[in-house]
C-alpha cells in the first residue's frame, strides 16, 4: 500500500496579498518532507486583462481555447531578499559580518519615494539570480550563502528580526508557487519567518 501526503494552501485576494509563515509552521513541512503548495487566486483584473476586455467578448471557441492555454503559460517572476530589521541596526557591522554590502537599506521613518515609510531600520540582501528562476532556486542560493555565516546570523538575531522576503509578480489570476521541503530547511534551522508578497501584474 502506497500513500502520498500533500499540502495545499489557498489565498484569495483582489490584486495583491501577503502571507507570513513562521519557522514553527515551516518545520511541519520539513519534518514530514512534503512540499508546501500555495495557490493564489486574484479576483481583480490584471493590466493585460483590462486592456483586452473588449476583444474577449467576440472571441471564437478556438480563440478562447488558445487564450486559456496562454494564461496557463503566464510567467511568475520571483525575487528573494534576506531582511534584517531593528531599531538600532549598524549597517556596516552587518556587512562586515556577512562579507557583503546590502542591496537595499532603509532608515526608520524615512520615506521610500512612494507613500511608504519604515517602522524599523532595514538591511536587505537580494538573491542575485534571474527573477525568472523558480523560487526554490532563490532559496537554495540563500541557504548556500548563509551556510558559512550561521554564527553571525545567530548573533544578529539578538535584538533584531530576520525575515526571508519573497516578492512574486504573476501574470495569471490563477497561479501559485510550490516550496520544497529542502528549500525550507534553512529558515527552519535558523529560526526565520518567510514572508510571501504576491501581486497580479
């Protein structure tokens, strides 16, 4: 007798959503060696869908079938960051510990050029691989990088928060991501939360 254990998590939103997963939650998946399948359903129209709304009404059956195939082929871009957040961050000290400068950094209460301001100082390292690569490749790169800096990371956690932030941009209103148990081992081992921010483009 064979059995397969799978997980399925669904999120329904308009055009964007955020899901925060603690290391305790992620440990369930690493202990059971199962993938986390996250389905994203966006109810709001994408920019592409809005532009094509008039032509959709007059499509033939064949054109509708081709359009459906195209939707399934839509791309989901991904960018992953390691964020260190705290009220008294020393950016130079963090860069020295990890041997690399930040890709982004922000000071508390400073605006980012939009309507956003930050509640804490932030030091961010962006995973430097193509955003078209799947999310597990980004997480694997980050795990390999951090494997040589585990003591430094643990020292940074004292008084600060460390989060793995995943920014997803999808062209499809019905899509998702699948996180392998192997790629989740790093945040579980180091006690990081994983933040998934997804938006429909």
